C-alpha cells in the first residue's frame, strides 16, 4: 500500500514543477513584452526628436532599471523544499 501513496505524491510534485515552469515562462514573456515596448517607444521618440545616443541609452537604462525595481523579484528557491 505504501507504493499506492507515492504515486499521487510524485504526480503532485510533477504538476507543481510544470506549474512553476509555466509561471516562470509567463513572467519572462511579460518582461520581454514590456521591455520591448519600452525600446520601441524610445526608438520612435529619439528618431523623431533627434536625440543623441547618450540620451537614448541613458533613458533606456533608466527605464529598464525602474522596471526591475518596481516588479516582483524572481524567486529561485524550490517551493516544495
């Protein structure tokens, strides 16, 4: 009977890993979309306003840095430990 109990536990752990992987993939996709939109917006603004490269890259780094500070930190610890 002890073998019967380990199979559901193993399935639960596997589902938990899939769920964690899907959550990580979703967060990564959202980060890529937000940063990509920021780059696109800055590119269009800098081309229309004739900004220097220093201004463009300064605003790019500032925007990405602010985004990193505002968003939730990544948690690399395993949840089932």
